[in-house]
C-alpha cells in the first residue's frame, strides 16, 4: 500500500500536479481545528495557518508557539548583544502568516526599530501587510533580497531552512550575511539529528548522520511538502565560510523543537572604498 502511495506521489510530482494536490490536502485539514483563540492580536484564517505548520490550522498552537518563539528569539538575540528593546532593524525571513511577527513587530516598532517580513508566498504576505505592523515584501526562492548590504541588526528564520535544498540553503546563508551589519546576528532554525530522530518521516531517520543533508519529497521547494534534514555539524559547516557560530541550541526528540543556530557574520560586505 505504501509502495502504491509512493508511486502515486511520484506521478503527481512528475506531472506537476503535486502543488494543487498538496494545497487541497492543506485546505481539507484546515477545517478540522475548531477552537477559536483571542490573544489580542490579529488572527489569520485557518487555511493560512495551515500553510505554515502541520497543525490543522490550530489557532491555539499558532498563538502559543508564536509567542514562545518570539520570546526565545528575543532572549537569544539579547544574550548575543542585540537588544530588541532598543531600536534595531529586523527581518523575519520566511515570515509566513506572521506567527512570530505579530508578537515582535509591535514591540520593535514601539522601540523605534524597523521590522520587515518577507516570504515567497504572496497570499501569506498579503494578510500580514493588511493586518500587522511592519513592512512586508515577496522575495524569490533564491536570493538576493531587495535590501542593501549591512542594513540589518537581526535576521531570523523559523522553519525555513527545513524546506530548502542544500545549495539553496548555502545561497541564503551568504545572502543573510550580506544584509547583516558587522555587529548583527542571524538566528536560524533547522532540523538537526535530535529533531530528525524524533520527528522526521520514518524512512529518513536511519539516514541521519550517514547522509549529511537529506531531502524528503523532492518537489515544491520552500513549501511544507519538501523537508530537509541535517546535523548540527553540517549546518555549522555550511555557515562556516561566512559566519561564526555564537551558539547552537540542539533540537529535541521529545518535543517538536528544531535546532537553532545563532550566527555572527564574519563577512563585512564592504569594499575598501565604501567604508
Ligand atoms: C513552515 S513555514 C514557517 C513560517 C514562519 N517562519 C513561522 O514560523 O510561522 C515556512 C515558510 O518559509 C517560506 N519560505 C520557504 N522558502 C523561502 C525562501 N526562499 N524565502 C522566503 N520564504 C521562504 C514559506 O513560504 C513558508 O511561509
């Protein structure tokens, strides 16, 4: 049965029908969550929540985990010298439907900072732009960003590298380093060996550690359909040409917490004549 399912999926991938099929599945699952949550922030429609997490469009998960991520990123940034209570320029790369932005953007902007969010998905961004504080723009799956070099204090990306092929991940690491100020930080989550052993599809788990970068469902890059699984050592190696690792928080097997790399750019991005 599993074999048949795999063949059907491969057929859909090859014919390009996997996109509409995957979106149909998401819409169907979005109808299943029923509890409404009022946390004092704008709440997106369930169909959009579904696109950024496999939680059936669950508003409770969206609210609680978004706040938890915002607090964790704020604490990590502070521990490494970027205080979000002061004016800082921040980019939420792959911001989705603002799960974290709805908590961080108001606070950052009240402190006199600048908040931007970007994503490859226009529908998610339209909702963010209409409902949240900050500036939102669409970017392509591959860099560059329409931002000047050395213009940001913090770039964070939650659960974005988990959906990118290795070459794309490498290209984004270089682009993030380009837009960061020399004193800036990147906070990037990814699927390390611990997270993989707890949460990867079963066929992926035995490969972890034996293959450095594993792609599951090799189609629709950037969407939840494709997932990428690696190790802390290999993620650090991908970042090594341009970043120093300030901290590496391991993922968890017992709770769906991805690993977090806190990175400091070593690449200063400026020629001798540009100061
Ligand atoms: C699992 S969702 C997470 C969204 C959001 N960061 C959050 O934590 O709720 C992954 C997001 O990354 C976006 N994405 C994937 N590849 C991207 C890329 N190359 N540039 C910007 N966004 C990307 C997807 O469109 C999607 O919104």
